[in-house]
C-alpha cells in the first residue's frame, strides 16, 4: 500500500540549500535542461531560488526552446464541462464549498448535459474535461459515468462529436477506477491543490477531501485500475510557489518510480476570486505574473515531455505570454457553472467554481493564437490508437511523437476551419497551414498531408494518422 511520500522538511531543506546560487550553477543547469532529460529536485530548487533578471530571462528562453523542440507550435484545445456543483467538501478557495449557502446548487439531468454538449460541438469542440463536485449521492460515480456516456453519445451536424473526454474527479478505490476506465475516458486528472501539509489541513477543514494521503496516492490507484494517463496539478497561491513546484516534481518522480510512467499532464492554475471563498478572495501566498512565468518555465525544463495545461483562469494577455514558456494544452470558451453553455446569465458566478480571466469565445481564441503562429489542435488520435501511458512516453522521448502530432494537428484544425471557423479565422488558419506545409515538412510527408487536407475539404472527417 502506497503511503504519504511528501516530506515537508525535505522540501524546505532542498530549497534552503539552493539559496543564493551562483551564476555558473544556474547556467550549468540551464544547459543540462536543454538536453531534454529533465532535472533533479535539487537542480529545480536552484532555478527556483534564482532572482537575477538576466538569468531568469535565460530560463525563459531555455523553456521556449524545449517547448518548441518537443511540442512545436501546437496548442491542444478543450472545454471544461461542469455537470454538478453539489459538494461535501468545505475547501476555503472554492465556490462549490459546502459552507457556501448562497450558491445555486445544480446537478444537471442527462437531457441538460445533452444540450450542453450540443452547444460545445456546434462551436467546434472535440475534447472535453468533465468535472463535478464531490457529493456521495447527488453527484456519485454512477451519475458521473452516466454523464460521460451521455456526452459521448451526442452527435450534431458537420460530424460534430466529442472524441475524447478527460475527467477531473474525486479520488476513487481501484475497483471504481476500473469501472471509470470502461467509459472510455482519456486522462484522469486530480490536483493535490497544495503539497504543504499544514496548509492542506487549514484549507480543507471538513469533508472527504481532508485526507491528504488518500488524495496524494490516487494516481497510483488509477494506474493500478488501468488508467495509464493521469494528470496532476497544484493551485498556486495557497502556499509558497517554490515549495509547490518541488512537491509536483517529487510526486511525478514517485509515480514514475512506482508505476513506470509519470504524469501525462501537469496543470498550473493560479487562485482566482470565487463566490464566498475566503482564500480565493485573499490568497495566502499570491503569485505575481513574473513568478508565474518563472514557475511555468521551470516546470517545462524539469519535466520536458509532460503536457502542461493552462486554463481560462488567466487573462488573454497572460496566456499569450506563457504559451511560449511550455504550455501545450489550453481551455477556451469556458464556463465553470453547470449549465453555463446554454445560459449566459449575469448571475452565473453564483453557481460557478471560480471567476474567469479569459472570457473570449472559442473562435476568438483560435483566431488570436493562429495570428500568433500557433496551430490549434483538437487531435485525439493517440488516445484512440493506444498511444498512451508508457507507450506515449516511449515515442515522445526520442522525438518520434512529432511525426504524428504535427500532422494530426493540421487535420483537426482544417476540420474546424471548414465547419465552424469564422471568415477571418478561416483566412488566417489556411494561411498558417500553407506556411507550415512549406516550412515544416519534407516533400514526401508534405504530399501525404496535402492529400488528406484535400479529403477534409471534400467532406471527409476524423482524419488522423
């Protein structure tokens, strides 16, 4: 049985020993990171303790180079779908907290979920992250599994469908993870929120989530239950960001040691205001924009092949700045209240988990990132062809996954442009695809891709390799 493997004292000692690093130390670690083999906790601590602006600029540049080398200019897009905000936990940073008596409590019916998914499909979404509060009866595992099956069943015009659902759900036992796996999910996500034990205790005064160790070891149980792609994260602002970054890294290393593969993704949310949530309104350890960019870059250097997820908590301007520092997946056109895609209510915050920083539509986000040179991707091929877990990493680490990802990104983007893109987005997107074909692919591959792009123009859908 896996026990609590995070030792606060060890993390504090690692950070303490790394104080006031020399320029030579920092440059040596930056050079090592560029080899794409990852970094040790001690090396990460040195980068975290670096305060020299010139060296931090070099950290940002190294992260950008690593991101380009592994992920290229792709950004994978998804939408969160909240199906219920009923919750037995009293997390002080969350609008869903059980003590928030003013929250409009909702558990969507299957018909309502069907309608939500139709809205998302008609905007062009193919990937969802499904979430709900933790409630033993009104948002149970059985309810959530039925919600997943409902979402997968929804079909709309233009071949509209959800091809992959990832889930963020409370910790489960191994047998329940096996049941969840049978619904056809992709990645199982769960955030420790904070790795600092005393802060965790303070932020979770009541409810099942009080159990730090049970939450920490959920990824191990998920893997044992057959879910080989898992995603972790910390909620930055609850405790010192340097401590949290090391906590994430130690968690990732432990998972790799025990299960043979580390996390598929790491999420990097910052605390944002939430209705009647005191810790969100006044974060205990606020993270500045400068430090946020720094931590994103350092995580990319530490775990180069792990996807990094950035949500619409951040503003459009901040999102644009950190895309180049390591982010590979983003949400767009998000709502954090159940039923929010059907209704644009000014009172929506009274049912939401937190406030949004980026409120643009999916098409507005796609146009913006396209004009900045990023390829929006809705690709789900790896999940559907079994390129997951260790098999995915075995392709990613020697750089072979690029063979699939760049091409599949173009195919799924072309589908979006044909079926859902505005005139401006279609123009910008087709220009970017043309530039990519000219500059990124060898003649034989270029010809093959062009043939498939033509098939998409002729009406074929769900094209991938």
